[in-house]
């Protein structure tokens, strides 16, 4: 049987086989690993096990664990930033309504990406190069988009005169809530992503806007 093809042995697929997980599966499993174990606690070996790939897959395809982490952050991070960008680029008769819709949109998107928000929340507690990477790539663009509108609303007396950084921290801190799924379940806060994001935004906006919310 020298001409026969031997069956592939059971185990993880090699990096060049057709049995690799899809890009979406790689992103989802990778984010889940870092969210659960933290960056330092997530080894390349553990990533390989969870992805279902050979031990050299991450380094061969992405260069290193750090570069793989950055790829995950960028791939999912833009799904949070872009919906906000779309809202802020729309025409509104009332600047305050644009601001409120922006907060709601951002917190909805963050609620839909619990693993990402958990990773960023953990990085926020320690600081360092990874947090700086997240800030420069995904938080600073939000700051640049929303600060001019916020400053105008403060000047018009339509929102509380709270320093912009404090306001942004209050909004960003709400994203960490959606990553605490275990506690949320015990508290009975099981709602769909949109309604949960809306509830979080209502809490923030009630404390900021100097008029009754609809």
C-alpha cells in the first residue's frame, strides 16, 4: 500500500491545513482566553489549545503573542468605535440628541463585546504599554469625535459643567459593568445587549443632562 495516503493522525491541525478555525473563530476564542486569564496568564501554549491549532500557529501567523493580542483588540475595537462615528457624523437638529445617541450607541456596542471590555477593564487597572495602545488606537479617536460637541453643550448650559475627562471616565467605566457576566446574572440583570446598553447610558445621562430625558 505504498501509494496509499495515510490518514492524518488525530490532534491539532497544522498551521497550513484546511482544518484551521475561521478568522471569526480565532478572534472569538482568542478574546475569550485573554478575557478569562489576563494577558500574563495566557500562554501561547494555552492559546494554541483553545484555538485548536499547532503550538507554533500564533507565532507563525501573527509574529508573537503581543501582536496577536493587538490584532484582536483592533479587529473588535473598531466595531465599537465605528457605530459611534456613524452617529456623530449624522445631521441632527439638536446637538444634545446627537450626544445622547452617541452615548447610547457606544454603550450598546460595548455591551455586545463583553470579552473586549473585560480585557480593557483589566488593563486599565495596571496601566502600561498595552493600555496606551488601546487608548491611542481606540479611545483617543472617541475623545476627538465627542469633545467639541460636549464643550458646546457645557457652554450652552445643557449638560453639567463636569471636566471632559471625568465625563469620559464615567462613560467608559460603564463598559466594565457589561463584562461582569457572573455578577449580572446573580443580580438578575439578564437583558439583551441593546436594552442593557440603554439602561447604562440612562444612568450616565440622568446625571449629566440638565433637562428631563424623554
